[in-house]
């Protein structure tokens, strides 16, 4: 059965915060407060989604984040009991942004059932489905623990579609890669009848302290292996117009079986192909990949992973770090689609 998955971890929203030029570093500062009482919100979380960059508001609600690398991000402001704010933000060199944020108190759902030790078998079954697609389906999945899984609300609608939500960030401890990941879950939609899964989350990474040098070495090896298998690495390869023959076989899906049987007669798309199908946008510091609406096979020559990609709109914009601006514009299948939170690396991780 073929599963089509849209992983929306880094969907950039349309609103972009205006910014003004200043001296030698990118800085974000401001205040977080309650929209009703105007009281400052101490410990409100302010972070750039998909990175280790973030902070918490102080007792007066103030925050400041320095030394932010240039690029496009999702800025996330969250606190338990309040609606999360997500805004697109664009940093170029030497910018300083100061902006205050008011969080609206979240309405308490009186009919929400809190799961305890008396969990029903149905909820447990739904939880396993949730974990399968949220954490992923790889060897690392079993090394991840959701610390607050009992807070996840799982329901099925009249069409037997599974939905998930959580009033607080979902906290994942990844013992294989050495990260604590706090995810604001915005959407989880799982329609097994139509094999359609959509996931939207906003992850914040914190490095775990290693117990010893051996554990740190293992984490680094695991991170390198995950990067070699990642969709991001594939995108960076083609964006930089590299010949992919030694790393990937890429061609039309219909040619794949022919390639496997007679590989010497069929070549992967090469650097000139990617140059003719990729445009660089200087103003936004991003790339636009144009491909006719066919399915393309991607065989990782290093790991032997097999995947396919499809651009339903014919093009997708990708930032300089290899992250699609709108992941709905690219559909992935196969091994790429099996990788979830258990395999996720921070935005700036790149093994040279």
C-alpha cells in the first residue's frame, strides 16, 4: 500500500515581520503579554521553528535572541494555556527586530477527556497509529520517548479519519540523536482509507547532555547517518547543481525498473539538468525548483533507500538550508516519507 505523506514541519506563513537595518548582528527582541489582562507572561517560549535558537521571556515578559543566522524562519511564541502565535520572519545581514506579542488565553474544552491509567484500548490503538507517523517508521523510532503522551487527545471523525491535538507542546526525548524536541502540534490528519497523512508541527530542539564521550560519539555518528538519508541532503545536492551520480539515481519513476536491470544504459539526471530546472532568487535568498508534474524516483546510492517525489503545482520554493517553504508543494513517498521526529535534525545541521 502506497502512503502519501505531507510533512509540514516548516510551512512558512504569509505574514512577514518588517525589519530595520542596524549594526553587526541579527537580533530579535520584544515583550510577551496577556491580551486580556496585559500582564507580562514569564517563561513564554520564543523560538525559531526547526532550530536550537530560542529563549524564554523573563519576569517582565521581555526576551532577546542574538546572533541569529540570516534566513527565513517561522517564529513561534507559545505558552501553556494560550493560543500559539506563528509568524514568518526574514533575516538578512545586520538586522534588529523589536516586536511585542500578545497571547490570547485558550478556551478550556470542557468535554475533553483526560487519559489516565484507565486508557481505553481504542485510545491505545490510535496512539500507536499516531506514533507510527509522528515519530516515523525507522530503526530510531523505538529510541524516542514521548514524555507527555497521555496529554495527546486522539479522536476519529465520521469518516474514520484520525485527528490529534495537544494543549501543550509534545515533548520527545530522542536517545538516538541526543535531542529534546518540543513540538507545537498544529495538525495531525490520518486518513488510512485514502492513504493521506498530513502533519504540521513546530519543533524546538535542545541538545541533551551526553553521559560520556562514547555516547557523544555515537550521537554524532547517528546524526551523520540520518543526514545522509535525509530529504534535505538530496535537495541541497540538486540546488547546488552537483552531479548526483555518486550519491543518487534520479529519473522518471517509470524508468526505475529498467535502471535496476540495466543500470549501465540509463543515467541519472545530471548537473546541467538541475541548472535548467532551478532558479535562484536573490531577493529572498531562495531557490525555485521547476519540474513537470511527473513522479520522479530517487535512489540513495549510499544507503540504498528508495523514494519518489512529485510536485503537484509544478514548482516548489526552497530556502538556502534545503527546507521547502511550502511543503504542500512537494509530495514525498517511500523511505523519505517514513522518516519522522525520530529522524529529524535541526535546520542548520549539515555534515560536510
